[in-house]
C-alpha cells in the first residue's frame, strides 16, 4: 500500500503486462481521507492495444501510515464524462 499521496496509483500489472495504465491523476482533497481523480486506459488483450480513455474518482483512507482504497466511481466513456460535466456546470451555476 501507499504511504504518501504521490505513491498512490491505479497502474496495475498482470503477468508482466500493464493492464491498467494511468495517464494522469489529480488530487481533489488531501488528509486522512483523500480523493483522487484518474484518467486511464485498460489493455485490450484481444486487440493487443490499449482501449479508449476512462476516468475514475477514488477515495482513500490513511490508517496506520498507509492509504487504502475505500470507494471508487468509474466513468466509462468520454460521453458519460461530458454528461457529468454538463450536469455539474448546471448545478453549480451562480
């Protein structure tokens, strides 16, 4: 497990293949409960290439000096991300 926020990643290796490739991460909140948003791609074994970009928001709790994932929400496509952005822009209008 990660000891610092910088160590937290969603990159995942399986049988020598990076099956989840982290492209970017943004820390939304820091502290005992940390929220991070990721942009990533999954490896498509059938096509032997990375698939389309996906997005994930994940919450981590720091206990006993280590961050452990407690929850996540995956945004599966750019279209879904755009819908979420549109709704949030509408809701947060001043």
